C-alpha cells in the first residue's frame, strides 16, 4: 500500500478523501503544514504551486486541496479569493 501525505489541517477532509480512495491501495497521512498560497485566478494553479512546494519540503508525494466560491451573477467573483 502506498502512503501519500495530505497537506491540510482539516481532519474531515482527510477522512473524506480516504473514503474515496478506499480500495485503491493508497493510504493518506495528514500533514498539517502551513504553505503560503500564491494569489492566482485559477484554483488549479494555486493547488499545483502548493503541491510542488509541499512535495519539495517533505520530499515525498503529496496531495493538496483548494477550492473557491464562483458566483455566476458576479462574473465568477470571488473565485479563488473567497477565503
């Protein structure tokens, strides 16, 4: 079984992801690591930058999660800037 570090302070996110991955041969280990998030218009770019930074720091494969709130009536605002 392969173990991947899930960088998050939210144990509920880890439990949900572990449930989704159950039976896949992948086990998650929660790592609460503060990563500076870049400002970007695309949540994929934010997640990629954090994953690369986290993997470099931990020297192992990592999983990160990022999300945004996209309101159509506001042209997608606030998007990735919702936090």
